C-alpha cells in the first residue's frame, strides 16, 4: 500500500503546471486547428484531455520515485532529464497551437521523444516502476510525433489559416 505524502502529491501535480497555460493556448486556437488538414487516423478530440491527465500524473509520480530512490550524480542526471523533457513538453503547445509552426513543433517532438526515452531509461535504473510509468508517455508521444509529421507534410511548415466566421 502506498502511503500519502505531500512530496509525492507535489511531484505528481507538477507536470500540470505547464499544461494549464498550454490548454488555454489550445482553446484559443481551436477554430484555427479545426481548419488544419488532419489524418483520418487521429484520435478524437475528447481523448486528448483524459490521456494527457493520466500521462502527466504518471510522469510526475515517476519523478517522485526516481528522486527518492536515488542520490548524488544518479539523482541529478535523472532530474535533469526529467526537467528537460518537461520543458520540451510544455514548449510544444505554444509552438504548434500558438505559433502555428508545424515544422518547429515536429522537431520539438523529436527532441522530446529522445529525452523521454533517456529519462525513462534513467528512471528504470533507479526504480523499475518509475521507468514503466514513462512507457505510455513515450508511446503517446510517438503517436503525436507521427500526427505532427503528417500535419506538417500536408499543410506546410506553418499555417496562418484563420477560423471560419460563423454565419447566422
């Protein structure tokens, strides 16, 4: 049985700190995104919120396990990888939805994917559960990378498409 602790809760909630501004950017650009050419195999829009909520909670708790299960250089390496993947994760939404830059967003995801893989490996070396908790995140970012690439390929480097005006 896992005992409740404020540090574990804080670590679990930390990834949501960057998700909140990201969700506001996404909402403001929903109309723009509706007009972007997207593949038929993309997940439905309602899936993204619940999936990201689970992934953020999982990676946050994984960071707690890795932090408490290590010390010294191992801890610094694990937490540096964690912080850098979190920064890349938080950067993607403003690049894609805010700047409408598909090319830069794609390369951000490529860097994020490599960082998640390295972070997950490092977490696994410290605590197997922490490493396993990063696996669904890596899988989802793999899908996101393929989706971003498809959108970039079909829409060009960036899109300044404006949302369609509502007619009454």
